[in-house]
C-alpha cells in the first residue's frame, strides 16, 4: 500500500510516523508513506499556494493549480488507481466502517486542507471524497491525515493479529469489553472470577454481555448497527441491575 499525503507543513509528520504501528508497518514493507510539500508544485518566485476569495471574505483559499499538479504527478507514479481524499470539516465523518473501506486501496492520497479551505473545483473535479474526523474545527488537515493513516495501516493484513482486530471497539459496532491483567487483586480490587475460571464459553458470554452493556450505556446509537435486538439489550441491562 502507498499513502501519499499532500501538506503545507511536512515537518509535522516527522514524529508520529517514526513510532509504534506506523513505523512497524513501514519497516516490514507493508506500506509506504510519502509526505509531499504542496509548495513544491506551486509556480512563481514565491511558490504561492493561496489567494483571496472571489466575492470577498476573510482568509485565504488554496489555489487549484498546485493541488491539481501535485495530484496528477503523484497519481502518474503508480499503475494503481489513486483514491483521492480531501480532509475537510465538510466531509463525511470518519469511522471504523470508512476505515475498512480505505484499507484495501493500493494508493491512497490524503490532501490536507488549510486556511479557509480549497478552491471548489478541487472538490468538484479532483477528489473522490471528503472526510472529516469530527464535528470541530482544526487549523488544517495534518492531524486528521495522521489519524486516518494510522487507523488504515492497522488494518493492513499481516501487521496485527486478526483475532485482536475483531475484538476491538467498533469492529462489530460494539464497544470493547473490559480488560484485566495481573495481579488478580490490586489494592483490594479483584479481577472478575469468570476471567480466572478457564471456562472459555463462559468468558465469551461474559465479554459479549459486557460489550453490550457498555455500548448501551455510552453509545446506544451503535446497537442497531451491531444487530443487537431490544430483547437482548433489555436482558443484558436487567442482569446488570440485579
């Protein structure tokens, strides 16, 4: 997998991509991540990438020429189709389902918006989709690009254990069940007995009940997506209230 990121601030990516899962995936040859400076594709003495908006208004708008030039240049370097994503507050909210959609892409290009946005011709005629990581405003698309890159890379086959991925929060539209480790008793606080029983059937049942209960309490909107019936939810909640 090849991930290209187009940004005005390439140095922001030096730390996050040199640690943990992203570094491991790069070192194992599972993914290549290229950080591309948008100014390298701007023309003129000052490499100008932005300009005032037509019709007036505050702020600056990223010009279409350097963005089109960058995307065309990077897309031409691979035979695979380049899936082009604009990171913008106007995009669809990023979630695990979208992450799974992006993970099989052979060439993923993330365009970091900045200032007051991009020329609308980029949205209408260049990118495949727009993505937002939440209903709040950031200075630019660099942090969202980091979030999406790590989330996608974690799903690349061969990097993480498949069973571990299956049990994570949002994998099946449920929040993850509680986890415990040694010691069995810490400052008078004990690990649930079922986890020490060695009975894998009971442990599996307990974990599912815990996941449903936690999801019902914190993210009830996910229960329908997970296919949890009202009856099963009620039975689970009733068992915890006893």
